[in-house]
């Protein structure tokens, strides 16, 4: 069934590059502030909205040699933020080494966690390392409702997420005065636009506190990216064109200046470079030229072209994806 | 097959202003203001709209406010409860007229 689904990503809307032109906008790289490291596609969950189609059956993992190349890169580039993602980064055996080495090389280390992987990793060394280096935890929690969360992320995930959040709170994450940051990310559980961020944050703060005594720092709401497993789902349900059209109609030219791809470099599990994690999923290499981290001749990417596709409308809809 | 209701027509709602622009302007401004955050949150207002949409059985409104409720952060359990509120009022409105029935029966019967 999945093989029969069209790979056409047009969605019946103008090409993203055409829309940029119409608004007189040019998307070029600025200063690179964030180094995003994708440790692999292995994950303990099979989320319906995953743009990378990560899951337990995936074998792609960043090896130690590539991790050392990434560390060397950061030594020279000195990016302010190191953003570690996956899959579930906790499932890469070299995560701790990466955090330990990056700690002295960047101002902020972020770990994107699906919560259940962190909780069930049952690794006190990892947890104490996160505290020691004040790693910012960015956790996914799409909804305050069990069935919505489980329908996106798998049966039982909501309960596991609540347990993990309580555990992180106990360690000080999300609590005022600890310097340990716990941010949440809520993405829609279907083919519709995200809730306004300020409104959602207010509600999450109240409900999480009232029902479970959970606190956090900030909540971000982002549109789902029509790639990977989410793209397949959209097409299977006949929602793809309508969804793309909603994103296109929500195009906000003011978001382009602040798009994350202008200030981020994404390194895939195999060491190849991308302008963002979504382009990694779309197979669009950085600046449209397939380049391995070992082949880099410069670290100054300023003014370089950014590869785009129609999935980019997800980052420019409404208040955008920054 | 042609039908009276076409989902694409919902997107043409604003065209209603073509021949009476002043009235449409006033209506849409009012409509927008009603759904702004006030004493009620935008999420609560969407749930009310969804319940009313089912009461008046407007397919455009059901389409718009089902999606609207999801986008405002509501879940299916909350939306279903809102429908039951509308259903209770609709059903109750029928049932409470049973008092009239009883009054008439009382008057006519021995």
C-alpha cells in the first residue's frame, strides 16, 4: 500500500521558490549559530507524524568515527548551540561521549527527547550527565489528552511521557532557579494547523501543574512537516493536497528572515550535511550539493544558497518555525 | 453527482460580500470580534460554535469548527461532550413541551 502512494510533493501549490520570488524574498544562509546532530533514525516509537520515518526497525546510527568528525567540526566552527536529535538520540551508544566532548565547546547543548526513550533508557549516568552539563531537554508532548497523544505516538506513550516529565522535574529540569531547562514541543495530532503558541503554553502550564504537578519552561507549537511517515499518512487519508494548501495559504513572508535553516547546519547520521533536519528527510543536501563533513573546505556558509522544497511551507505558515 | 452542498464553497464565503459589501464588512468584523479571546477563551468559543453547528446542522459550520476545535487544542472527548450539551438542550426542548401536552390532556380528559 505505502509503495503505491505518489512521491509527488507538489501538493497542487506553487513551488516554494516561486512563492519566495513573488514576495521578492531570497533565502540565503546567515551566520551558523546551531549545529544540529542527527544521531540516527533508530527510535523506540513509531510516531505517525515523524518526517524521518524513524522507528525500532531502523538501523541507521551515527558511528564513533563520524561523531569524532562532528566534534572536530565544532572545535573549529564554535557554534553557540549544539542540538542533538534523532530518532531517539538516547539509543545511540555514543550519546554520552558526544555530550561530554561538546560541553566545553558550546554555550548550550540541547537534547531532543521523546521522553519514553530517556525514561526507559534507565541510565543514571546519562541523567547525571544531563544535569552536570545543564543540557536543555526538548521534549515532545503533542496533547494533554491521552488518546490524542497515543494516536500520534503509540499506545501507552502518554503515560510514559507523564512519568518521564515527573522524573525530570524531580531532577530539577523545568524548575525555577535550577538552571536546568525543560521545554515542550506540541505538534498537531493530524492534518491541521497548530494551536497558537502563547495560548497553548498557558493551557499546558495550567493543566500539567493542576493534574500532575508538572512544570516546564517553554512550550513550542509547530506544524507537522509533510515528509516521511506523515507524508505517507496524509496521502493515504487523501489529505495531502488540502494540507499543503493550508500551509501555502498561511505563508507569512515575515517568517523568512528568522527561519532556523538560515542559522543552522544539520549533520546526518552518516556525516552528510543539510540545511535542516527536514531537508535531510527530503533528501535535499545542503545548498543542493551533497557534501560530507570530511570534505568541508570552509566553515563560513554565509550567503550560501539554502535548498528548498514545498515542505518548507510548514516553516513559513502563520508565525513560522524558527 | 451534483449536490446542494459543496465543501469548496466554504472557501467562497467571503464572496457573499460582492453585492452588499457594507453589510458583509460589518458582519465579518462582528464575526471576527466574537471569536477573539474575551472572558471566554478562543478554545471554549470554538466548542460552543461546534455545538451550535450541530444544532443548526450546517455542514459548512461542522467542517469549519471541527477543524477549528482541533486547531485550538481540543480533543475528541471534549468535542463529543459539547455535542451532548447541544443534544440535551434540543431533546429537553422537545420533552419540556410535554407539559403542554399534559395540560391539554388534563383539560380534555375526565
